[in-house]
C-alpha cells in the first residue's frame, strides 16, 4: 500500500520575543501567574508588515532543504491557518508562487489549533488516492493580529510562527512497521462554537474581530477528547500506547500536555514541550514542536510519533506517524 512518508521538516519564528515580564507592563498579569496556569514563558510576535504567508514561506523553504528536494517536485500544498493574509485567495497560493511551484494545487484548511492534523490527513488522503505524490503541509499563524491585548485571559496565551513537513508517497508493506502516516482520526462538534471563537468575520461583521475563549470549558473538553481520539488512532493502526516513542501535542497549555502524557503512560522525557518558548501558535504549534525535536536529535528514523490537537469548532484530531 501507499504510505505518506515524511521526507523533512522546517520551522520559522518571528524575531521579536515578548516575555511575560514585558506583558506585565501593559496588562494586569505576572510571570508567575502565566507560568503556573499555562507553562508559557515567552512568545514570538510578527513584525509590522510580516504576514502569515511570510512565516509559511520561510518554514517551507527550510522543510524543502531538509527533505533535499525542490519546490518543482511538489504537486500539493496544504496550508493550515486561521489567520490568512486575505479573505481570498488562499494564503497557500502565495506560498506556492514564492517557492516557485507551478503545477498541482495549493489551498488552505481551517480547523484552528487542530488545523495541522487536519492538513496532514487531507494531504495523506490525496497522496493515497493518487491525486498527489509529493506534498508540503504547513501550519502558519499570526494570532497576534486577532488578540484583544486588554484581555489578560487570552492575550498572554498566543504567539506567531510557522512549521512545515514534506510528504511523499512510497510503497509500504501495510504493517505498523511501515514508515509514514499509519492512521488519522478527525472530529468536530459545532455545539461548542461559543467556547472558542473570533467575534468577527467578512459575512457577519465585515471586521476581523478578536479571539474569545472560555478557558475552563476548553480545558475540560480537551482532556476528554484528546484521550478518546488517541485511543481511536492507535486502534486504527493496530498499535498500543506503549508503542509510542514520542508524543508531539498541540502546544496550548502544559497542564493539558502533561495530562495527556500521563493517560498514555508516557514519561515526561518522551513528550515534546515547546509551549514555554513559543506559547500557543495554533496550527503552527505541532510542526514547530516536531521540528525542534527532530533537529535536536531526539526524534530518529523509525520512531513512532503521535501528533494530536484540539481547537475552535470544536475541532480535534490525531495522526500516528512512523518517522
């Protein structure tokens, strides 16, 4: 059978770093308050005139370099983002043009913090169907543009960044030992729209709007849904939690990350955590964390990775990948 094998990865963070201490000078908060509740110590903020596409392009070029291929080898770009450059066209087409890819298709997907897992699943499906052979999957966000900087409950949680992976279809034996994406699981439940959303949009208010969140409710659903989807994706692949080498979760809150690791029986040293340095970068957080752990040598060829995330919608999902 065809497996979507990861050839390489890359990431990019804006130069400007905003620490908790700096935020405490403009909003009623403290470094201790933020760290105790979230594990966040700092975040990166895009510069004036630096768009989601700019972050995505830099992360993508690094992923292509790591994979050892050229943009002309690509026939698919899937960009997960909730903060596109414009209402249309898709920000992915800007990335396509900048990289020099002139064939195939490029489009955006929108599932907020679960967006990267959704993007991976879409690309994997298109590769397996034969509609694509080599794909670039990107998560990129400039969440700083939709934050209410007077709301200490949300503005301290998010940052900007981008991460990307290159996938290529290769023949596998059809067993859990194959390299590549072994299983995906996606879910959403629109009944919970109002616990995490942006209060604006082209059709409703003709404005961008600001992010609004009921943190306790999101936390509750995250714990329950993450445990369920992890079990589902493992069952699909015919594997067990003890087979997982690395958990690479959405980087929203260290307490949620720690809770997921405990449910899987994974020691902390097998859970990739970057939320302290990057904060919540929405669709970019999983590929950012992945790139860090690959480049520092923790993740090695043959390792089994569990990627999982949950975001507005509510939308959530998981992917099981043999590196």
